[in-house]
């Protein structure tokens, strides 16, 4: 089993060193790749100076495009699993092993879920999460408790799909579409930290638009998409 | 709004939805870009089913007939969309420019190295 940790980074000069140094020191058994998504600050220079494994995108593609570049890297280098890992220090590396274990049981997508066992707080911030959960539940009959969690492990056949598909992004609507296509999705309880430095790209209007986009996509688009044909899980082909 | 107009609007919206869904399954359009058309089609369907909404807006804005309001509304939405599209196209063009410049410069180094060997 080979796991690639994909770390998309956009203007993360304050966090990237701490996050990657911790991965290198404490988890040398995993490979990682930083995808610098055309940062305007010196994220790329920091990575080069420290000698990190870096995909340096010359222009900003957004999270989906950056993550996809990481998936292409995973596909090209024959990784069996890939995990999306935030560069801002919200994700905790100690849960990677737990997620990977769950994925090795034959799951295609394993979500690092804040609410798999714990209750979701009744806050305005979680309203979006609830709406998206509800939309997924109506359309796929599956309960995904933390659809917006960015910490997800993908299996080899997911890597091959996500690496090239125009409309598969690391977002809840793709998870819904994959469930519909017959992929096995499961959740594992994790804890997450608040981001330590820098600012989140999600402000209130952006978060609203994101929610609208997700709910419309799950309710009105993913339902009518014909399911993608999945490869049979099994011994991986050595190509 | 006449019943015929309402039916025409509903049929056009449904066709727009079907067309977008087809393009999505062909991977010809990104979902992010299709959302605008899908939400737009839904708004038109709702306006056609509940003509009270444009009538109410007419009274509010002092417009004579709902059809006129519909024209104004659509032109306004399309102008806003066009405005954002202009920005998108500009950004895309500068990204393509940056990419090809970077590609060319990076490859220039490659050729020099090959010549030295």
C-alpha cells in the first residue's frame, strides 16, 4: 500500500513549513506532494528552499484544479491511495492512519468526519453542512454526517477517475455522484483544529454561494447524471 | 401574462435544463458554470407558474405590464452575467498568456542545456 498526501496550498506562507515539517518528521512512511496553486506570496519559494516535493502551478486554478494536479501525480506514480490534506493545519496527521485503514477495507472514499460519532452543533455555520447532508440523503439514501470535511482518502480507482474528469472535484457533490455510481463511501471520526494563521478563503457571501452551488448540484444535477462505470476493485494493473 | 407565454417559458426552461444536463454528462461544461442556467431556468418556471410575482414587482416598480417587467428583468440579469463573463474572459486570456510565456521561457533553458551537451 502506498499513500500520497496531497497538500493543496494557496498563499500559505505562514502555515506550510509547520505542516509539511511535521509530516516529514513524524510520518516518513507516507509520501506527500505540495501543490502550490499559483500563490501570490512566497509559498513556492519556501517549498523550494526547504526542498519539499512540489508541484508548482504557474497560474491559479482553484482548489479543484490544484487537487486534480495532485491526483494526476498520484496516478502517474502508481499510488494506491491519496488523501487530501489542508495546508493550513486544520487536519491532524494522527488520523491519517485510521482513515487509511478504513480505506483498505475496500472503501473508495473515506471521509475524516467531525460528526461521525459526535453530535453536530446547532449553529449557523453548520446550517450549510446540514443542508448538504440532507440533499445527499434525499438523493442517495445515505447519511453523510460531515460532507464538507476536506479530509478524504481516495482509493486507486477513484484516483484514476478524479485525475481526469472535468466534473469531479473534491466536493460533496462528487461524493454524492460517486455514491450513486456504486462507490463505497464511509466516515471515520476525526478531530480538527481551527486554522492557526492566515485567512480562510471562505467569507460569508462565498460560503452562501458555495452552499447554493452544492445543494443545486446534488439535487438537480447529480440525480440526472448517468452513473460513471467503475472499475472492478481487485489486483491493480501494473501500467 | 398570457397563458401561451407562460407555457412557452416553461417549455423553454425545461429544454434549457435538459440541454445543460446533456452537456454535463458529455463533460462539455463545468457544473460551476451550469448552475447559473439551471437556477435561471427554475426562476423562469416559478415566474410562469406564479404570475402574481411579476405582477407584484410591476406594482412596486411602476411598470405597466408584467411582460415589460420580464423583459427588464431578463436584460438586467443578462447584463450582469455579461459583465462577469467579460471579467472571466480577461482573466482567462492573461492566464493563457502567462502560461505560454512561462512554457516558452522554461523550454528555452532546456534547449540551451541540450546544445551544451
